[in-house]
C-alpha cells in the first residue's frame, strides 16, 4: 500500500511540476517576445529617414543599436544588410515585410535562414527616403526559442523534482502509518483472538470488528459441529461389522474403517496391497466396472462389492455362512444333475425306438419327438450348470493351445444347424494363433458364441468368424441376427438371462452360455466386448490379453 501511495502521489506532483514548468516557460517566452518588440520600436525611433540606403548606413545603425539592420526598397528588394552582403535579394515573402508593405509596419518571430537563430523582426515602411521613394527598414534581435527557455529552466525543474520525491516519500510513510497501523494491529489481534471478542478504539474499524466477531462465532460453531459429526461418523464406521473403503486408487485411500483395515492389512499412508497383488481385483479396478468378488481371508469367506465411481467404494461383507450354503447347494445340484444323466439317456433311447416304428406311430410318434426334444434340452441344461459351477473350482494349469486349429476342428459340427437356417458361414482365420489356456475352455467359449450366432440369426443370414494374431490375438464372432437392445447389452452376460423372454424352448438357450464365456474370460484375464445394433446383428469380441496387461 505504501508503494502504491508513493507512486500515486509522486505521479500527480511530477506531472503538476512539469505542466507548471511548461506553462511558466510559455509565459516567460511571450514576455520576452513583447519586450523585444518594444525594444525594436524604440530602436526604430532613432532611425533618420534622410539617411541614404547604403551598406555603410546599415552598418552604422546596427552599431548604434546592436540589432540586425536590413534596408530594402518598397518591393522588398534588399539594398543593404548589416549581417551579410545580400544586396539584390528580395524579402517580400517574409511575414514582417508583407505586413509593412500592406499596413506600414509588421512584426514576426521566427528562425532566420541567414542568421540561423530565432529572431524577432520589426519592419517599417517610410514614405520618403533619401532617394525620394518609399522604402522599408527592418531591424531584428536574437531571442531564445520556447525550447531554449525550457532547457534553461531544467536545472531548477530537476531540483524541484528531487525535493518533490523526498516530500512524497515522507508523506507516503506518514500517511500509510496513520492508515495501516490500526489495521495491522487489528489483524494481529484477530490472529491471536482464539475465539475471544476482537475490539478496536477506532470508530471506522468497528463495523469490521463486528463482522469479524460474527464470522468467528459462526466458524467456531461450524467447526464444533463438524468435529462432532466426524466423531459420530468414525464411531459408526468403526462399529460396523462390515468393512468399508472409500478410495480413488490403491494408494489414494480417503476413508477406511477398522474392520476393512484389519482384513486388508492396511497401513496408513501405504497403498492397499491386495488391490495391486490380486490380478482379478486389479483388472476389475482398471476396467471401472461395478462388480462383486469373493475372497477367502483366514478361515472366512468375504464378498468384495466394488461400486466404481468418483470416488470408488468397497463394501466387504462376511459371507462365510452363505458361501457354505451355496457350496452345499452347488454340490447338491451337481450330484443331482449328474445322476439325472442316466435316466435321461434311457428316455432318449426309448423315444428313438418309438420314433423308429417299434410302437404304432399314430399316437406315440408326436410324443416321442417331444420326449427327445425335452431330454436334449434337459441334458444341455445339466451340462451347462455343471460347467458353470466347475469354473470356480478349476485349478488345472494352462498350456499353449492352437486356437486356429481348434476352430477348424470344431466348426464342422455346426454345419447341420447352419444348413437348417440357410446361414452363410465366412471364416477369416489366421493360422498358427496360439494362446495360453486349456482346450476344453476354448471349446466351451467357441461353442457358446457360435451357437448364439446361429440361434439368434435370421433365416438366410451370415455368420463371420474372424481370428487375428499378433501380441494380442483377437477372436470375433459376428452375426446378422436380431441384435440387442440397450437393456440387453447390460444384462446379456448375467446368468439365466436370455434375449428370448418366452422361455418356451424356441430359442434353445438357457442364459448360461454367455455367462460361462464371461466367467472364463475374466478368469483368464481376457477382454470380452459386445457390439450390437438392434435388428442388424451382434458381434462378440475377445482380446486374448496376457494376464497382468
């Protein structure tokens, strides 16, 4: 503030001094011109009209007055000049000469081309000279220009400016001290108030102190409320049976309660190790998908529910009992469905005998077809359930599988279904493409994708199977079928979800095929995508990324 006040006051006074200097310079200059004109008039009074117009007369008159004397004829032709021999030249274009010819006398202030200095001229026309004719007499004296006057005054102006700077410095220091000192004292008092009321003896600052006291009271109240809210929040979170983590990244944890910190072995200011070391969790976090995972920690099973957003939220729930029940249920279903395979096979064989004509066909043949169809459907369902349940417990090691060769071997089995719906199959398979997996897993994926491509295709449509190699091999199965709605796209990989909502068997699917595909892909670390336009077709794309990428 002192600096701004100094600059402002200094600018105003300096500009004022310079303007006054220019004004006084102009006044002094005009006074000098007036004085010179009066002096020239007095000099002209000493001129004798009978004096002959010769160079000697001009020099003699100049010697008496100290002025430059020019004798001219009535038309401005120079007869004699005391400064230089310019006889015969004309001066009729000079301002003072024109005025003298016109009105008898004339003044002019200008720089002389002959002398090279600023001069004041006075020219008078005499009615009769020594020669008996009208003649002109001009006398002139030198005079400093306006700039010259200003230059002469510069030393004085500089001293005034120096004095002005000193005065402004003193004024700025005194003024800012008088204004800022109370404010600085008030600021110090505010800084050390610590909830106390702030007071001031200056009436001008009392509205500020009143406002500050009100703000401090409001802030203290809010801080107390926030502290109490934080205490209650921490008490609730730490009392929760479930673990909760609010985070942006594995190393940027916003909030974590005691239960989650213990389960995840979390150390303050350290990243959550499981988020980086567990490949499936790391892949889920990088994908940004909301999902649930199950992990066994110690002797208990936990559900990790990730809700992805800004920020991300993890809810950890103890599901030991429910997981045990689910495992029992899965085992039961697996055992029951396994045992059902034998009677279903018998039913299918018996139905084939009926269909072959061993029983009169008029009443039984239709029933036989139904038995065959439903037995096939139940067998497929049982197989799908078994496959889906077996994926989680599959710990067999991976090995290199030639997927190009596998496609060539498996695709022939779909020819009857392709012919049945008149679907054109187009293969664009790069040879020698290999991935780390197991043959039965890739067969399951291929069979499910191709079966869906046929099942939901249009009569006379097409089915494209494209396989490319490189660092990230990619398999694409594209059909020209019914396509998917936006709702279907979000749920197509859910278990038992089918595009055919009738569930009457017309579509032939149970909603487990794509769920199996997704589960196998996620387990292997592969990226599964779907592209579809309703009524135009669907493409399933698998990028066989190595784990950890």
